[in-house]
């Protein structure tokens, strides 16, 4: 039977409070951050960090990144520094304003009525993971918005950890750096995190479902854009003259390997994924993403697209075909593996919290993917939310409690390490 810990009320209250702050990011935003309302949570976190006694609290008023530190309690300030990074924004995939979180106590395994007036229910027939949480207390929405547990459940756990450590200086731990970043859901990838201000040389991001899971392997990722400049003339006199940009775009699409697409791949298999096509006779644009866990195979995929573009240029003219490839993030594994203690400590902390650590290659990327490639190795620990990015999102309160325990053990393990 589930028993509440000393962290229950803290994580519950924090997630409910944070969830009510609308922080949705914008796929089409051109500013940093993509939405000004992310500053609302940033300022709230700054105030709270100052109240609980964190040091070096700072809000970057341009990049919307919040920083803070938890000083070492080891003799002479010892212990190996590390950091924790979570994101403040919520996904634009479902409504994020006017969130009405509520607590269902002692879930019985049956259908949950989220919104009686609108007839919105959630059933384990549709969401079988619910059955893992029988007997637990769940934070849910009213079925009209997302909850924002991605990633506010992680923020609630990190802030509760910070408060606990700062109010219990007898707990031995080394220096811990904290950062809260914007725009993760729209590809921000913690791009404006200032490593000097952050202070730690390694970190963990906290993001994802399934409590006890960690990620040390992600896709390599790029976005490619093919543009075609056509030539339009009247169809009656088009022979030998017209270059139909829409047709050329279609020709390019036919060059892509038929079964190397997301709907046909799994595990470590990579793919090409067309995400947008806009075309008429005079202009065409194809946008696709390239993904692969294996760096060599990934680079072959990029090169294959260049070969396709070269063939189209040879056929229609170099001035009519242009291909650009923008690298987005890299598989964190090659960077994380250089610091084996990161996974050793993480898996040990998960076990110390009474869970069996689990991992699998992640068919996506995290802020940690980009941070690792930039020089801050950052594997990911799951935040424990479920059904993210939708109206049926929920967070089991025990998952947040357990993550506080994992982080406490992690702090102790780093505290016993020598700083190099």
C-alpha cells in the first residue's frame, strides 16, 4: 500500500501552482523566448529560490533562463559539482491556458471522470498505464487543457529537493547547480544556457515519462530544406520550356527510401521524415528531418540528400535547386560515455530509491543532447508524468516524491566524489 512521504504536500502544491501558470511556447515564435509568458514562471521560481535560501539566484532577462546554486555542505566545500536542468515551457499541442489541476486520491483502477459537464472521461481501456497507479494519488486536468507535468513535475521535484537540502544543512552533498530554461518543446534545446554562470561541468536533465527510466542515448538530428525555383509558361507552349517546381519536388520525394520513414522503423533504426511540402509551378519547398542513432549512418543520410540534390541540379540547373541542412542535436551517448560516473551514479541513486533503473535508445532528443554536444554531458532522468502534450495528461504524486528521493541520493553520491 502506498504511503506518503515527507515530500508529498510539497511536490503536490508546487505542481498545482506551477501548472496554473500558462507557459506554452510557440513553434512560430521569432523571439527568445518564443512567448513572453514564460517569464511569469521564471520570476516565480526566482522569488521562491530566494525565499528558500538558494545562492547565486539570477534571471537572464534576455534569454529567460533561471540560475541558482546549492552550496556544498561537505568539509571545505568539497564534493564533485553537478547540475540539474529542467524546462519551463509547455507544449503548444493542446490548450495550455486556464489549467484547472485537481487531485484524485487513491485511484481505484476504474474510469476517471475529468469533466462531468462535458462528458470527458479517461479510461484504462484507452490508457492502460493508469493501472500501474492503482492506490496512488493523481494530479489531473479537467480534460480541456494539458496539465504541464512536462516539465513542471520535474521542476516541482527539483525545487522540493532544493528546499529540503537548504533547510537541512546536516545532509552531506557537494555543490549543485540549477537551471530552468525556456522553449524546449519548440526546439530551444537550452541554447542560451550560460555554462560559466551555471558552473557545473556535468548535469542531468529531467524530462520524460515512466518513473525510473533514464536516457543516455538519443538520435542524431538534422533538418533539411530543399527549395526549387521553377519556370512557368502557358501550358499550350510549355514543351521544352516549363520547369514545374511541384513536379521536381515530387521527384525528390520519390528519391527518398520508401521504408526508411518513422512509420516503418523502430529501435535504433533511423529515418527520413517529411514534415512539410509547399509547391506550385514556380516555387516548391520540402522540409524533412533526418534521424539516426549511429553517427556514421546519420552522416550517410545527410550525404544521400546532397547526392539527390546534385542529381536534380544536373537535370534542371544549379540555379534552380538548393539544399540546406541544419544540424539540430547529437546523440548524447558519445559524450556521456566519456564520463562513466554519470550513469553509474544515476543508476545507483535509482536503486537506492527502491527502483530498478531502466533505459532504452530514445527515438528523439532532449536538451541534454544539445548540451552534451556543446560540452556539458547531460543524460536524462524521467520526470514521471504520463500522456504528455494532451488533455489526458496526469502526474502520479508518488512519482514526484520518488524523484526527490533519487535526486537526494544523487547529491550524496556526488558529495562523496573528489572534485578534479
